[in-house]
C-alpha cells in the first residue's frame, strides 16, 4: 500500500513538438539514444526518432495513433507532453487488436463523413458516431455554418468510429457537445442526457462551443453539479463506456487462468533503503467462466543489488497480505503459498484480480545505490495457466536516505459494547511524528481481529479532534477496515500525541468481540512532505484492546392503556384484556416464544366461554388466533381460581418501546370473570442474528411483567328511571304538545343495545284524567322525535344506544281544553342486546304528576306605582299609573285594557303599550290592539298628558284626578282566552291623586346654608334655617310657612326674617318641646315665575340648658296663583329636612 509521490529518477526522455505540416526530423537532435527503455504509463504520448507520428497509450498499454494534427489538437494544445523513445522500445506497446486503432476527433468538435458517402455524423463519447437526420437538425445543433465543420474521413480510419449511435432524426443536444445560449456566457457539457456547467478555462475546446436555442437547452435536465474544463480532454482513447468487443483480449477458456503484467506496475524508481511495503510488481490474473484459486507463486530477485537488500517479500491484494512474509533464499527466491481459506486468492469467473508483489527493504551500511527488480517465475493454480514467465517489474534503486518514521500506539480501555449503540468507541490510538520532516497521512487500515463479523459491527468512522476525517465504512469480508481520509492530514515535524478515535455501530453479535489491530506497518499510508517517501511505522504493540458485545434485553410493564376492569356482554369479540409495554433495550429483540395466562374466577376454562386469543404488537397481529382450550391443559390454582396457559411461538421483533395487546373472543354463553397476565419467565428471546439473549447462563434477559384488569362477562342491566331534573308541573287545559312525562334510559355497561318499543300508559293511582283526555301523544329521545303522534300508546322504534349511553325519553301530548285534574304517565321499554341479541321488556316506570287547571291572569297595583303629585299646567308624558299582571299556569298576551279617569277633563291623552287614547268614553280610556306579553309578572305603565290650568279654559287650580283599571282582555297560549270587566277587578287597582296648579313654590336650602343646618345653641339669637322659595310654572303668592319645632329649651322667641334681616313674623313660646307655627309673610312674598326669595328662621334664647337640643323642619306652604279662587295648601311641597341644633353649656 506504499505510495511514492513522484519519480525521482527518470531515464532519458526527449520531448519535442511534432508538426505534421513541416518536417519534424530537422528539429530533432542528432543523437537521441536511450540507455534503457523508459517505463511509460497509460495516457502517455510518445514518438520515435526520425518519424513524425505521435502515439497515445490506452489503458491496456496499447499504442493508438493520431490520424493527423487536427485530430491531435482537438485534445492537446501543443506537443510538450510527447516523449521520444527508441524504436526498439515500441514492441512493449503493441497496436490494438480491435478498433479503435487510432484516436478520433474529440466528441462534439467536428462532424464527419466517409469520403464516398454524403451522410454526415456527429461524434459522441466512446468512439461513437450518430447519423444526422437532416440539414435542419445540423443547423439547429451546429449553426448555419455547420458544413464548415464536416471532415472527410478516409476508409482506413473510418473503423476507429467503432460504435454506431442512434440517428438524430430531430434536433436534440447529444452527448459530447459544448453549448451555450445567446443570453449567457455559461458553457454546458452534455453528458448522459444532462447539462453540466463547465468550470474553468476551456483551453483547446474553447472554439468548439456551439450557441443553441434556450428551448434546446431546456430539453435536457440541468445538473446541480459542475465539470472541470480539464475533464473534457482527459481521455483521448475514449475506451471508457465502449461496449465489450470480442477479440479485445484473447478469451480465457473455461477453468483457465491467464496471468500477465498489470499496467499499474510501478515505474522505475529510487526508494529509501529501509522502506517497508514497496510494490515491485503487479500481476493481472484473469479467470475464465469458472472461479479459479491461486495457491502459490515464486518470487525471484534480479538486478545489481543483493538479496540482503530485502528483509521480506510477500503478496498483497488491495493492501491485505495473503500468505506469509518470506525471506529470500540464497538463490534470491521465495515461495509464497496461500494454503488456508483466509489466505487463498480466488479469481471470480470472468473477472480479473490485481496481485501486488511487495517488499520490506533491509538497510545495511553498504547497500546504497543497489538496484533490484523482482520477477514472478511461477504461479501455482488449480486451473490451466496461460502466462509468459518471468513476469518482471521495473528497476528500483536504493538511495542513501532512510524513510521517515511514524510511531503508533494504542490507547483507550476495554469497555463493553451494547447491541444497538451507534457511533460508540471501538478503538483509540495516537500517532507521533518522529521524522525530520512534516508528514501527510492519507490511509489507516485495521484488522478487526475480534469474533464479530462485518454485519454485526458496521459504519466505522475515524475521528480526530471530535471531527470525522474518514468513513463511515464497513469492514470487508476479510475483516479489514480501511479509512481513506477525506483530506490528507498534515502531521507536523516533531509533533506527538495526535489522538485518534474509531467509532462504529453495534448491530448484533451478542457475546462476540471487537478488537482492532494494526496488522502490518504498511497499513498506515503517510509520506514525507519534502522527499515524498512513505513512512515506516514503529511502535511497541500493534494489538489494541478487545471489547465484548453485550446483547439486548426485554423489559415488561403495564402499558398506560391497560384497560380498567370492565363488564362485557357475552359474545363480545376482540376484547382487550391486557395492554403491556415491551421495551427492547440496546437492540432489536426477536421474541420466539412466550406464554399468556388466562385466569378465570371460578369454574373451568372451557370452550363454552373462550373462543380465541390474539396477540398484537402496535396493532399488528403477531400471534394467533389461538384456540384457548386446546393450547394447554387447565391448571387448578391453590386459591380455587382456574387458568389456561397459551403459548405463542410465532416470532416477532420488538424495536424500542412498543405496545403489546392480548385480545380474546368470548362466546355468547360466557358468564365469568377473566384476567390475563404475561410473566418474564416464559419468554425466549434472541437477536437479529439468531443468537439467544441470556442475562446469565441460559436465563433469558427478560424482566418485569404485566397483568390486565378483570374482564367480567355479563349481559348487563338496562336502566329506566324517572327524570329527576323534570319536576311535577301545573298546566292549563288546552296545552298543546306539552311534556307530560320525562324518563332516563341507560344502556348496559357491557354492550350496545337497540330500543325496539316504547309503551306509554297512565298511572291508575291518583289520576282523574284518562288517555281520552289527551291527543297528539308522541315520544322523543333527547331533542329528536322518534315517533310522531299516531293516536296510539305503543311506539315501535329502532334506536341504537352504545354501551353505557344515556338518553332522555319524553312523552308529549295535547291536553283537551275542557278538562281539569291530574295525570301521570308510565313508560315501559323493549330492548335487544347488540352483542347477545337477547330481547328484554322492562317494568313500567311512573313519571311526573301533571296538574291540569284553568289559567289565571291577576292585576294588582304595582309596588312601583308613583306617589300622587302636584302637576303643573300642560305637563306631558307623566307616569301616573303602574299595574302588575301575574300569569299563573299559562302565558298570556294583553290585547285590550280599560282605565276609568275620575276627572277626564284633567287629562288630554293616556298612553300604554305604545297605544294612545285621547277620546274618553264616559270617562273611560279604552285601549285596543295591544300586544303586551305576560309570561309570569308584567309591569304595565300608563303615562298621561295633562290639561292646562287657567281662568278662561282648561281646568281650575286644585283640580284632581285618579286612574283605575276597569277591564282587560287577554289571549292564552294554551288555555282559554280571558275577558275581565270592572267587577272582576279589585278596587285597589287605582292610582294616587294628582293635583293640577298653574304654579307652585319650590323650597330649598339657601346656597351655602347646608353646613349651618346643624350647630351649637347659645344664649341670644341663633339662626336656625336659611332657605329659598322659588316660583315654578307661574306667579306664586306665598301666604304662609309652617314650621314644626321639636326640642327642649327655655322660653324663646322664634322669628321669620327676610334676607336683609327684617323680621316678617315673630312668635313667643314658653316651651320648645314640640309644636308647629305658621308665619304669615303676606304682602312680602309675591314671586314672579322663575324668581326666588331667601328666608331665615331665628330663635332668641334667654338661657340654654346644657345638652338641650332643638330641631326645626319646614312642613308646609300656603299660597295662591293667578287662577286659584282661594288659598292653596300644598301637602306635596318638597319640605326641608330636619335641622338639629345642640345646646352648649350654660353661658
């Protein structure tokens, strides 16, 4: 696996520029002699002296000619890469045995035709030509000047276009073209029917870019990847992708083996004299139609060196050693055998295998400058062998320098691994650069020496500094794990402890081991940055620690959905009797067998009750259905319960945490209680590879358990009861479709049911009404009518109720209008179980008591009826009367109302319910067409517009009036309509008295006097009350003010004073305990409308007893107006509140 970065010594090479248009010989040096033939590689260009022809070596190391310089320049810009070799060297590079023999124009660069035919062809990759169907196609692809690109090809060269492609009947971009559109500078390469943007300068291909339409470019898929310009000219031979051509190689017969020198044999080179793992020769072994085994070969040293230049020689395939490392004997030979199954070399039928002959060099004091090459002189095989021995490699010269060294060391511990772990550490190591130069690391290869195979531990990744630098990769079938670094890693000179970690995924292998070994020093590829030599790896040990893989386990527990104890109807199928949680720890666990135990409360588990048992994992059946009785014999438990043990032996996988359910079908005869359980001791488990998962010995690694709740088999109880939410009612005769009974039905807990029939009857006890007093009898469930009225008391229905579902069933009827009394219904139900299909009739249940009587509508004077009042002339819309109507047993709509006015002249209009009456018939206001709904209690308000008060018209001051309800009509919602007259109405439904005046005084505290309403008494004058009187509505002639006095004081003088202090009236009293006095302010109290006068009340005290108090209150006013014929006394005047004054101590 050692790589040498560059050739240090190259045999003489003459490089020249070849021009077909001029004589090239004149440009060559006079002498161009090579001491030895140079080692050329596939892709090299060469010529021989005195000849202008240039050749290309293809991948089979065959020489291919360039027909002319134009073909050459579609691939190369100049001739700087052409090597000149001696003619005697040409035989090492034979001409191809089959076409193509020469190099063709680069695809897409030209159009070609044979000289004797007009047909034109495009050139596609793989030496393919495709006919152009028409000039229109040629123009679309190669432009109007397409004809200038056509080249005649001589018959002798025509076979080089060895593959016939599909004719281009219509315009479409073909593989090999370089195209662009007119609106962009981007160039695309067409390959495999896709367009790849070209990255970089085009070089020789620059002139071969063709401008096409955007539609043509859109006809191919646009790749997200790009291609480099260099890749367009990297394979002039165009052999890749060509179909196999018989005769390319001599066929290998069935059972035969052909061995030859591989083109990948290294060139002549100079290497360090102590280099390890250098490849001298590569063989190419090809089998016929059968697999062939190579069992041994012989290696021989040749050259001017010595056998002591070599430490060991050996054989590698893809970097892995086959057989043992061998020392050269005295004849310079070593025989390597591949005798074991792990070391033998098998060449698959019809395929080739490269076999590397590798050597570890042995440095001595005097082997610098020695040159050697190795030969394979014999191959041992089970097949007929075709080979030309010896098969020799190129000369290798030993230099006087030594290979750089790299020190390897294992680190880390032997921690156990667990199946299911991902990206877990399986190896750790360090590298120390002990060389005199920087090193560049490219490959690390380990042997997985543990017992786990490549399917059990996968996805190896190499980490450095917590970053993945190679992988993930799987181990090969030979157990080698090869890390080719994503980017070569620089190991700086004299730097140590580069720490690396190998991680992998553990997918199986319970009990197996993982142990990475660096089998050979050549299993690490690194080269020196200065000289390009591969490193020699050193270290104390190349064997790492061994990790043991632990298997998965299974944990049982009750699932959160484990059903609660429940009653089921006999005959119920798919009853979940247990829900368990299975957790596969660390890896996927395969369950191969386990038991389910069905425990019965009493009796014997038999097929009269249990039919089948099914186990499901996340809803998917993994076991069953199993006949419960035949699965295992009954076992009598010591506590008298009975059980059946059912063994499930159908394999299934458990990944992570999953839900396992046990389902049972019960027969129609089942009438017992069952409990299901699973126990860890019955489980047998293994991993995905079929290895048993034991915790120790032969005990399976299963823990926990799960038990379901009791499943009770019973037909269940159907419930029919009176609806307690619906109470006894009192209704009116004639009520339509009224709910006369309400019941609650509830399905059994065990099964759904179907209600088939409702039977309604009247309860005999306590009823004085019969079914003949009812019409429109019907039944409803919840809000849905399930049976329309049909005159019958039996209702056939088909109503489905799920298990435990509750519904309200109501009975409705219309009550005849001419009956009163009581009625109560009974309800009986016929139902059938949906599971057991048994039909049952219930006992009738008595419902609510419904009392039927005539409805009533009663008017009374409302508590919100307004007090009587003084009404000024022309007052409008004044609320004067409020009547409360109470509806009993029915709801009503007031349509007519009558109200008697004691003085209809006092009122010009009366309004109620939006209807106004101004024409009073015999003093009565009659309201028709009303629509006032009364559902329970209704306040009906009347408002009045009052007449004017004057001498010439209207009414006199002091006129009074009242309002009294005298009749009404109301329509009933259910019962009979009502018509009531005055005699039917209580006398108390009458308003207060209303007084009419042209004007009135309004009394109030004087502004700012409120605070003085309470104070302290003292000897002498005490101002008690200060007030204003204002004229409202018209002129007021104030005739008197009545003041009520209450208190305890000595003899005093009470005076009424004007605002200026003048005394209007005075009275002397001996005792102020109680009393009322009227002061006459006649001649001083005429007030125009809207004006006010201020008065104050004063008391003069001779003495004041300590603690004495006096309270004054204005209780009345006497006045007249411009209309009144006599003085008026206003009992409705707004009098001032009580004012109290407390005495101080005697002064």
